[in-house]
C-alpha cells in the first residue's frame, strides 16, 4: 500500500514537472515569435518613416525646380528694368576706436527696397501685370589708421547681395502655381526626373529597394508613370505634388513591390539564429522527455521482471526445500518409489530454474553479439513438427489441439536448428498459456516468391494495437493491473525477435481483442 502511494506521488510530481517545463518552453517559443514579429514591425515602421522623408524631399525638389525655372525667367528681366521712383534706402552706421593701435573702424548696414511691375505676357497668364519687390542688402566696413608720415590711411570693403527669391517667397510661389495650374502634368515633370530624384534620395538614406511610381490627378492616374507600376495598398506610399496649385490636386504614388522581402532580409539573420536555437531547445527538450519516459518505463519493466523472476525462482526453491525435508523422513527414504518421485521433482524444478537463467543469458548474449549461431540448411516443416511434438501432450491434456496446414512446397532455410526450434516453441507456448479456454492452434506454411511463410494462429484473448507495437520489446508485458494470470518475464518474444533478426527473417503479429492472434514469420529460402 505504501509502495503504491509513493509511486502515485512520484507519478504526480513527474507530471507536474513535465507540465511546468512544457509551459515554460511554449512561453519561450511564443516570446521568440513575438520578438521576431516586433522586430519586423519596427523595421517596417522605420522604413515607412525613411520613405516618407524621401518622398517629401522628392516632392519639395520637384516644386523648387519648377519655381527655379520661372525665377530664372523673372530675374533675367528684373535686371534690365530701370529703378522706379519709389526707392527707399535706409542705412545704419556705427564706429569703434582702438586706442592702443590708434585705429578707427566704421560699419554701415543698408537695405535697398525696389518695387517693379512685370508684364504678365512673360508668364502667359491673363493678368495685366505682376508686382514684385527686390530687396538688396549692402554692408560697408571702413578702417582708418595713421601712416608712417602721420597721414590717415583708409581701407573700405563693400558687400552687396540680393535676396530676391527669399523675399515674399510665398507670394512668388503662389503666383507660379497660378501659372502652372493650366499646364498638363507631363510638361511640368517627366518620369525620368522623378526616377532620378527617387534614386538619389533613397541612396542618401541608405535604402536599396526597387520601386515603381505614378502621378495621380484628383485620384486618376496620369501618363507620368513608370512602366511596371501597379498599386498595392500595403506597399504603396503617397505624397502630394505642387502643393501651391489652386486648381489641381496632384499626388505621387510610389510602390515598393519587394517591400516585405526587403524588411524581412533586415531581420533575417537574427530570425534564423533565433529559430535555430529555439528548434534545438525544442528538439533537445523532446528528446529529454522521451528518454525520461523510456527510463521510467524501463524502471517499471525491470521492477516487474525482478518481481516475476523472484516468484518463478521462489516456487521451485520452495518445492525443492519441501522435498528435501520430506526425504529426511526415514519412512520415505526407505520407500524407493517415493525417493525416485521426489528426486524427479527436484530434477524438474532445477531444470525449470536453469531454463529461466538460460533465457536471460541468451538475451544478454544476443545484445552483445556474443551468441555464435552456427547455421546450416534445415527443413522448416521438420522443425515445426518437432516443436509441436514438444507441446502436443500438454495441449491434448487441456482438451485442445494443434492442427497443421502445410501448404509450402519449398521449406529449406539456412538456420540454427536448435534456436529456430526454440523460437517456434516459444510462440506455441504463448498461444497455449494465454488461451482462456482449451488451446486451439492452427499452423500454416506457404511459399511467396523466394520466401517461406510460417503462421501460428490461436483463439486467445488477442491484443490491442498499442500492445502489438511493443510485444517484441525486452521485459515488456501487457499491463493488466495487479493481476497476472500468466507468469513470465517478457523475454520470450524478445528472444524470438533477436533470433529471427540474426537469421535475416521477419516476424509480425496480427491480432484483435477477443479474436485471437496470428504470428507470421518470413524466412528466406535456399536452393
């Protein structure tokens, strides 16, 4: 009872540990997947920010280029115009003196504003004239110092620059927008210009990616587009063009067909390493759990084996002790019939223990390849009949039968006669032991191609699919609770499998619960 309680407690603890370890591993896997997903999203967001900056820069440069072109027209005319009457000039002056060097510096800062009117015909618009203002900044720096003869020496430096484009810039660009709004888009910007600007800006931002583009006007695609442009909602970015236009609504659509691949390539190395290490952990964990489970099974099987072996040895030892005690009785010793009978019992029990030890030793030698099996041509039908003769009396005493159906015309195989006989005896013995009622066994042989097939069919309780998969494992016995109606060690069929493997033969089992079992052996024929 205590042993069962401890076993149940250990089993629960084992299950709890497995569950906790499995949950931890699942958590690690999900964290890895979350990290990969988060890294991908971060790269995608970073790409989006960079691309938007590129597109804004491209849009700004396209508009500035157009303004620059019209400004060049304007500036070429502004320099040829006379200065109007309404010129105002303001100047600020201040002076500094250095007593040590006896130098005086005079600074002036002046601002000249000039208003002009240009004919609208220059720009092909309907207004009579356009008013502009030119802003000129002039700075002077005069240094006064004494010469060697005491006379003053003057050095003057004049700096002048014009801030034409920066002054009232919004008014100028708005004016340009009024002009260009009536022009078709292909005259304002070409596909080659957009492509070159995109390549330049992408290169500045360290982005290497293929792209296609198109300019849309009020949601309608124009002729200004790349050859293979197709819009994909998840990889297409939009930026407005010519924002100062009052009568048109142009937008630049740029699509990156390989966007997902580019982003994934950025996180590919870390993703592969992460998945690789995670896979190794999962495989190692699965292997460890499998080994732990197998070790638990082996431990349980060995415990069952020791218990069964102890029982098998205990019975003959007890019988021998009882017989020896009986032989001490003078009356029995004087009766030769009793003496012979008791000696025969001792001999049988001794053989029984010896057979059990031999089974264990055979399996051990087979595993270590120490069992040297000498093979010779033998007749399988003869060996089968010999094995049946060993057990026929036991079967008939139980009210059962062993019927033979030899259909094979060729029966010669290369085998070890003794061990192959033991193989057939083991299978027949199992059929007898596990029969619920009187044993009813049928033995068949047949030829298929270059093989001879031996089938041993019983009408016992049968086996489930799970038991059939493990029936040939060493020490394995079907669990039937604490009740063992048939004693054994789980070595008989393991021995059968090992011997047949050594003979390059096959053995399988076909069984169904409640409908008996059929063991099928396939051996190679020799001529």
